[in-house]
C-alpha cells in the first residue's frame, strides 16, 4: 500500500451489511459469453461515474473465467486511491444507480438493484486485489483447478445456506489451495 498520509481519515472499524444476511437464491449457470459484455458495460458506467479519478477496473470472479459455470453475478474490482474518501467514489456510484451493500475496513461493495453486478472497491495496494487476480488468472489457465473449483461450488450449492457469506466462506480451503499452487508456479 502507499505510505499513509497523516491528513487521511481513519477507515471504518466495523462491518456494515446493508439489508442484512441474504440466503443464496441462485444456482450455477453454464458459462455465458454475455458476462463479458455485462462487465464491459459496467466498466464504462463506472469510468464515467468516476471520471477524472485514478482508478483501475478488473473483471473478477467466476464470470471472468471462460468455460467456468457460475452464479450469474458479474464481480468487478475497482481500485481507488483512498478508501476513506467515499465522497470521491461511493457517492458517484450510488448516484449512477448502484446500491451500497457492504462497508467494512478496506472494502466497500456496491451492486445493481437486480443484484447481478457486484462492484468491490479497494484501496490501491490492498492484498485482496492481487488475491482476486491471482485466482482469476489461475482458473483461466489451469483446467484442473478450474474443474476442482466448479465441482466444489456445485457440491456446496447443493446444500441449504442461511447466508450467502457462509457459502463463500465454505469455498475458502479450495481457493487457498488453488492460490498456493498459482503462487508456487509464479515463483518457479
């Protein structure tokens, strides 16, 4: 991360989930080429809303991996300079039609009212950004890990979940193992 500026505000210290816990409502869908088009449309929308700011925008998650079944939710990561300067990015995104879902230390999440696009916001240099890209790139290039990840998701989605976050947490061990293989390969 960049060296902290003493004039910056402190970040939030608690987790706020607007609207409370949500049970998963959708299963996996076959890969859909339209997910890339949806990402492209929202990337343009985000760039327009945050015009003049130094940002980076990446398509992440299962919908960013060709050939991978996914919940039809396009995940996007947006990198901003200062996560505490919400007026610079959060207000413009909400004004363009996204809803705030999560505010937590180092991370904000906005989404479309139809919940089919999730925009994750992180400060430049946040470790989560590299972790998302590492997993995405590994799944794009390694058929074995892609198949493992998909079979894990299918098995987990066959169970009832009270909260979407519990489903996401249940994938952690497999995701960690895939990222470890990707890091090992990167370091070879």
